[in-house]
C-alpha cells in the first residue's frame, strides 16, 4: 500500500479531530473552554493535546498568567489549519440550506460604541421576527484594529466599527456614514449666530477620543492651516459628551447620529463646523474563512438591512459582492465590500 507522505509525516496517521481540537485551543487558550466549544470533556481535550504534541513534536501551548500561550510553531500552524478546516466545513455544508426561522444557532457580533446604539436595537428586533430561536452575543471593542484580532481568533463572526487596517484576510462592507456637527448648550452666546473659525477657536473644546490619541479629525484639519484649538476636556465615551456640553460652556464636534441617539438634541444648539470634515464611515468586517458560509452570509445581509439610512452613495468607496444574497426575509442589497 502506498502512503501519502509530506515532509516525513504520514497523513494516514492524522486524525481530523486533532486539528479541530487544535483550532479550538488556539481560539480559547484554555483546555476546559476549548472542550466546551467543540463538545468534548476536559480529559478528552488533554488527551488530544498530548497526541498533538507527539504528532507535531512541539509543546504547542504552555501555561501563562492569562491561560495557554501558543508556541511559535503553534502560531505558524494556526492560520493555515484554520483555513483548511474552514474549507472542509464549506465543502461539507455549502449545499445545506440555512433556515433562520428554525435555526437554534449562535452568532457573535463585535460592536464599537456608536453602532451599539444605532444598529443593535434594530438588529435585535429584526432577529426576533425572522429568527426567533437564534442566540446573539455581543462583544464590545474600542480600537479599530481590535476587530482584526477578534475575527482572527474566531471570537466574533462579524464586527461593526470604523474601518480597520488593511489586510487580505479581512473583508469589509460599508454600512453607513455619519457627518460631523458642532454642538453647544442651547443658550450659549456663541450659538446665537453663524459660527465662524475665529469664534470656533476662541471656545473651549470637548474632544471625544475613543482610542485616547487626543488628536481628532478637527485637529488634523486645523493643523493643515497652521491652527490649533484649545482642549478643555478629552474623554473616550462619545455618548457622555452631549450631556457634558449641555451643562457647560464647551463646544464639541460630534457625529450627528450621536446627538440623535443621545436624547439630548433639545438641550443643544447644533451648527455646522467652520472647517470641512469628511464623514465617519462605519463598516461591517468579517474573516475571509466565513465569506461563503450560508448562515454567515444571511447574518451579514440581516445586519446590512438594519443599518441606519445614512448610507454611503459613493461608488468609488464600495463595490458589490456576488457572494452575499438575500436569505429568508432579508432584503437583497448585495455585499458592498472592499478587500481589506
């Protein structure tokens, strides 16, 4: 009998379940949690890890202060094995129809602060109507590139936030844009007439900086003109800003949707900024390994259908995907995405 050998390894000796166990250990960094993830007991997972170590001749995972830490060999194997397992799963499941009305599956979505306010309530209502038995888990994140880490690790199925750094394995689809406006308290003297640049610079500014960089879009535009504003307060929580402005003499430049969703619009005067600011773009991101999965495609279309109506209309910024289509009650919008 002829055996298939690659780099001295007999593939007949590899149990596919060991690779599933390895993928779960990479995602969970815990033998117990990895077992729960794939329906195995802790002793069974420990035995699988022992077999993996013997097979691959490497420790693969060592104990650390925050759980199991992968060795360099494990990190080298993680992405190609994850892709291989995803391909096997797609091959076996691709033709299976996904019925959200009867599905008891689980989806996990990562959300930055603003999408959690303007998108999540609508998404929950939509899922209740068309997929009543589905469980939705939400993970929060702040820094834009945290989305990449969560998608790589399989911690979330999709993430919604400002665009992450470009990488071939992460795909994105534009959901909506938010224009920036300036807000002052309702009776602020500076709000009685048009706000010019001199008046804008004379005020004390509140800066919302979720990533704590203390330099926002306004500062970048002012720097082009050799100008600088005076910051009175910086904070990471954008939804605290409207109430703080309403009770102070400060001015803030915020996304218009934040004002609407905060419930503070009646206590504020809203004026256009005296400098031109590009809108904030929010995108739906997902890992390439999930791109063709029927349930994942349906979930992404469901999210896109509930996005606020402030949608980008610039054809240069988005492109249609042929993979994501209407599934069971979600409107066919096509996947507008860039390859990130």
